């Protein structure tokens, strides 16, 4: 089984055991036509590529255009392969592991006031936040920029996989964890 007919799926290593159960790396179904929509936790069965495409479709330019979002991801994977000489799916998995926050804050209502409280994040939520921030960072880099969306997505994934603060997703993760640490 190969993703986009080019990249091997079997030899991908997931170091974060909490996220391993929710990272579906299959590349056979990239468009499930919303079969997961009405059932709780069914989105965990979606492939990472489809979930990334769904997050890219949140913006005004790609709203409802899944084939266009998948084309951008394919071009970004080609750029990642050229720049790093690695399997782009492995780079994406490493980026998600580095961009997923381990704890965050919630608001508790105590004695008439709201108090922030640090809580551990669920693995599915960690994955959702990481994918959302990677997509949001790539989209924000394309604004007023001559680089294509695919190149910006490739740069964001590479920066997140290297755990650099130049990545929007890693910066947001550090901010969320810093706020949670102060709420302890």
C-alpha cells in the first residue's frame, strides 16, 4: 500500500503511544464522503491525510473543495520529499507529535467566579489541535505571500517536525502548555 502511489505506509514509526491509537495512516481512502459525521468518535477512523484536508477546507479559499485540498497536500508531500529526502508521512507524524499539546486549561466555576484549571488533554483532542494548528499556520503564511499553499504547508510541516518555534503549531502548543502550567 502506497500513499499517492509514491510513499510507503508500512514503515512509519509513531513514538507517542497515546496518539498511536488515533493516527490512521492508511492511504487507501482519502475521501469517505462524510460517513463518520453522525457517530461519536468515528473521526478517529479517518486517515491523517483526509483529516488534514478537512482542516485545510476551513478557510475561505478551500471551503468545500476537497479535491483541491488533497492536491495541495500531494504537492506539499512532494516538496517535503525533495527538501528532507525522507518519507513525508513520517515527517507529518513527527510534526503532529511535536505540535500536540499534552495539557491545557479549562474553566471551573467556584464560589461565583471562574477559575482556570490545568487538565490533561485527551489523545483525540491532541491530534485535532495539532492538525488544526498545522493547517492554520500554513494558511496564515500564504496571506500576502507569493509562495504557494503547498510550499507553505510543506514548510510548516517540516518546521513542526523539527520542533522549531518558527512553526505556528509548535508556538501555539508551547503557549497552551505555558498557560496550563501557570494555572496549576
